[in-house]
């Protein structure tokens, strides 16, 4: 899984201020996740960004899952 993320999700200070992007393109992981959260399906996203691949969207979801397990959420009792 981590190989896929390394190939699909990139970080470059010169591209989108270093935000996680898809394959060095100016498409952020956050933007794709927002589109998914707004109930847009893969077909809609791929039509909006024809240079993306289905695996790019899957990598965004995998990256979000990875981040969610890496952080501790503090709650108040």
C-alpha cells in the first residue's frame, strides 16, 4: 500500500505550497476528498480532471485512512 501512496501522492514545496497532490499535478488530495464528501462519484471526478486515473482517487482515500490512524483525537469528558 505505501508504494502506491509514494507513487500517487506527492509533496513538492513548488506545487500547491507543498500540499499533498496527485502525481505532482496541481490537484490536491484535499480537493478530491472534498468532492467525494460532496457525494460526487468517481466518474464525475474523472470527467472534471481527465488526466487523473481511478487509482489516483483510491490513493486519496488510502492516504486519508492512513492519516486518520496516525493522529490521536483528544476529547473532553
